[in-house]
């Protein structure tokens, strides 16, 4: 009787209509629970959940007779052009997934195949492993990938986890292919022995390095509309520098006398309350539109104990600047005390600090909910995946999103770019750095295209720090792009050096000018590429003149800007800098005048 009922349900399920298919899935769940109750057998939770998950991910699947032990149920399915298999068991929720035959080699290459598998497994990628199988009939050896995943529900979280795990299979398959090709090119007969020695040497070097430079991962999750004082201090002071916020005094301006007493002067002494204080949210207690907030500001004085600098009072001023349909923009001015000259703070650094101690940046309150932002991204992500599946040429935005491998980090890249385009550098950093921390461990396994996307990400992070006046941190990231000689990257790199009064600025600019001169040899002066290159050269010369002036080499700087006056795109900058040079000379003359005693 039960077998007949199962047969009838399967016939209904083959009708092909969505409604009937949904009813079939529901009845299948009910029927299996009923059957397990009548027979007293264990309910196959993972198998049922898996069968219900497949339609949500638009995966075509079928049952197979493959089983490793009693109670197993095998499945074969295709995902994004790859053929997969999985096995679920009635005794637990763990499902084993297989990505078979990702690489095929003649049996004579068995040593190279074994070594490639060992190399991957030595990475200890959570839940993933590589293994090989031999096909004696055709004298071939295959590399396969497998991973385990606990499948115990059909909710959205479970769908995203399964999707991310399946997508990672393609990343790891490419890594294995690259590694195998490298091993075969080396043609080494002692692969495993040499690998063991190399691994040991790397371990010893790593142990010595860690004794002197302990490092911990620094993950910064994105905030939904809340910008806190803790975030500000974490951004504008060096990573690892201990900062303790001691007290806060605040005052609103433009508040009417008849308004709520909540807007009276603020005073906080609790460290946690100060660190989590949301200055935008507090100002918005006066209004939620630009019209309501116009002329109203919030000024905070924050006392902090900063490692290496002692106790300092910092000033933060917030006002509503503008409004769009989806955002309310706030201008934030953050002022830090200028560092004193000491063995740890040279005169050059102090000069840079004097220029950057007062920083102005933009943050925004998003009127759209986090759910709406997620829906917008989900649509863009599916659109990009569909375009990739059809073999269409991807847009730059789609290419960058899919390069992040998983929807979560694609979301971070998508919204990071959106914030960056709005000059919301403070907020964009959180998103970009999430992607950076995710991708940076994979750098050595990236191909040329993937590294190009990663370099773009570094450029965005460095540009954000440039926009916030954090030039040493901008240099830290942008220095990785030095060897690319791409004008877009080089401009950001040079700006970080010149604006930060770094002694390396002149050397780097001269190096870039020499490289551009070599590239221009034999080029048509009227070609678009050469015109763009000459515009880049003029940018380098403008920045060179500024660096010369900052270093006190005023005659050389003046000659540089006099030369640039003949170019329309340099005229305004050249005039401003020539006036500044004259002002510096006047100040030097005044300071050298003898004073009457």
C-alpha cells in the first residue's frame, strides 16, 4: 500500500507544473515522516532537506544508487556547468558532496597528481579535501574534490551556505589545475621530499617572524546607519595603537529653547558608552530631513588616552550637508592635536601632521532599509550570474562582484563601490576591507585576471585613506601597486607620498617619469594613448613641483611650475603653487630679519 502511494505521488510530481511540483515536495515530506513513523525507521532529515534545497538553487538533480553504507542516498546534479554528486545518510545531517574528475592526467603523471593533492590538503581548507582515483582500463588518473556540509534545514541561511560551498569548488579546482601545471613544468623527480623540506623551512622562518611580529586578523563588519566614535578613532589612529576614550562633552547649536531637554549639553564618562556613541543618530534627534537640520550642529570634545601620545582632547563637529532621495549626508570635521617633535616623531612627520590634524569627511544616513539594499544586490548578483552563464561580456561592476566568489563579499564590494562613488570613504572602507581580508590569503593562487581585480580593490582602499588624510595607511596599501606602472594606480600612490610629505616622493616620481619616457619612444604624438600618457606626465610634474617646494627646494620648484604654465590643464595649479612658493620665501625673509632687542 505504501509503495503504491509513493508511486502515485511520483507520477504527480512528473507533471512539470510549479504548483504540482510544490505540492509534491510538501506531500513527499509528509509521506516520508509518515512512513518512518509506521516502519519505526530513522527519518532521513538530510536527504529530504537536500531534495527541497535543490529547487531553490535552480539545480537539476536525480537520485542514484551510489551508497557507501547502509542508509545512504546518492544524488547526481549539475551546478553552473559542473557535474556534482552527493550522499546523504539517515543517521546524521552531514552530507558529503563530490566534484569529480576536475583534472585528468595519464597514469605516468601519478606522482605529480599525488603531490598536487597533497599541496591542496596541506592548506587545511575547512571541510574540503582533494583525492585521486585511477582508471586502469584507460591508464588515466583523475583528481576529485569533496567537502562535507551539515544540511538540516531549507532556510535562506542554509541556501546561501550551500551556494557558497559549491562556488568555492570552482575556485579550488582552478587552484589545483594551476598547481598541477606548475609541478609538471618543474618536472622534479623528488617532489614530495623537496616539498617536505620547503614546508619545514617555511615553518621555521614563520616561527621566528611571529616571535617579533605577532599579528591577528582585523575584521571590521559594516554598520547599518550607526557611525560611532570608536569607529572614528580606529580609522584615524594607527592599527594596534591603544586608544582609551575617557570623557565626552557635547553641545548642540541652533536648538530652540522650547525643544526637548534631551538636547541639553552632553557629558559622558563611561568608556563603553563613549566608544559606542553614535554622533549622527544623536544629531538626528533634532530632525530627519536637511530642512529640519539646516543650521543645527553637534560639537563634541573627546578626551582620550592614546598610546605613545598620552592624554589628548580631540574635537568632532557634525552638521547636515545635503540630502538626496535615498540618503542624508553629514559633514564631519575631526581635529587631533599636532604631534610634538621627538625621537619618535621627526620634523618631517610633524609637518605632515600639521596639515592632516584637521580632517573633513562625509558620512550618510541611508533612508533605505538593509532589506531593500540586500534585495537590490541580490538582483544585481543574479543578473551577473545569468550573464556569466550565458557567456555574455560582463560589465566592470558584474566582473568585480563575481570576483569576490561569494554573495556576502560581492555585497561588500557592490556597496563599497557605491559609497566610494559618493565620496563616503569612511563607510566604504569597512566594506572594502572585508573583501580584502577575504581575498588576500588567496593572492598566491590567483590568475592574472583575478589579481587585476585584487589590485583594483587595493586601489580603492588606498584612495579611501587618501581621501581621509591617512597618508601613511594609504601608502601601506598602494605600495603593492608600485610595480604595475598603471597611471591610475600611480596617481593615487604619488598623492599619498606627496600629501604625506614622504621623503620617497621625489625618487618615485622621477622613476615614473623615466618609465613614461621609455614608453613614449616611437609613439605617434597624436594617438589617444600618447595624449593620455602626456596628461599623466604633466600630473607627475605638478606633483613633483609640490614635493620640491615642500622640501625647501624653491628654485627647482619654481622652474618646474614655470614650465607647466604653458599647458591649459596645469595653469591654475601652477599659478597657485608659484604664489605659495613666493609666500614661503617671504616668510623665510621675515624670520631671518634681526629683531630689535
